[in-house]
């Protein structure tokens, strides 16, 4: 009986951990997608990064895009 109890406890603990792991993974995927989209948008709008003005403008575009996506920059 003790072995069954330990196995049942281990199974419940595993399900508990899995329950919290998957939503975090989905949140990370949404953030990764937003980062990719915003970096690409900034690079397309300001392709030349040799100018400090373009670097600032790129940063502004990225921050604005991330804010619009509901993510922290």
C-alpha cells in the first residue's frame, strides 16, 4: 500500500507541476513572437544602424510595437 501511495503522490505532484509549466510556455511563445515581429518592423523601417538617429528611431519603433502587443519592451 505504501508503494501505491508514493506513486499516486508522485503522479499528482507531476500533474501539479505540468499545470503551471504549460501556461508559462504559451506566454513565452507569445512574447517571442512579439519580439520577432517588433525587431523585424524596426529593421525594415530603419535599415541603416550606422547613424545614432536611426538607432534611436529603431528603439522607439521597437518599444512602441511591444507596447501595442501588450508586452514590456
